[in-house]
C-alpha cells in the first residue's frame, strides 16, 4: 500500500532530536521524569547518556537511531495499539521499532509501573 510506504519513509527520515522534546513534555506533564524516559530508551535501544546525547547533537534520523541501537531481546513483548497501528502487525522493521518506543513512552506517561514497561527485566 503506497500510503504505508510513504508513512514508513517519513518516519525513517524524521530526526530523533525533533521528537525527543515531545517525549519529555509528554512524560513530565504526567508526573514522570526525564530520567525515567531515559531508562525506557536505554532499555529498548542499548544507548546510554553519552550515546543518546550524540544522537541528539548529530541529529540522527530514526533510521540512523535504530541502525546504531541494540534492540532489547524482549522488545517483541511490546504489543498493542499506538497511533492507530497494532504494533505486532507492522511489517516494516524500522516503523515497528519506532512504534515500540512510542508505546513505551505512552505507557510511562500513563503511569504504568516501570517493571511492566520494561517487560519484567
């Protein structure tokens, strides 16, 4: 479907740095912290403070962001609907990974317990 391909391409070219402030605003508005957001990002991607700052400073696209990430082996346990898409049915790997991150941020903002968000690490 062309619409899906366009959507996938648009996500791939979007920079992480352009979305990151929105993640922070979303979780802080709901009483969560930037540190908790980082914990979620680090769990999913294997990044740390220094590598995440590099991603932001160098304006990595989501494609670059996830190409340089080490996706957690339990990421496949992230299921459900986000932005109108059922995560486990997304066929484009990059789009699925971006939606994994979106879902984790959403769960954090909704007050879910960290051990549940991180799929019982």
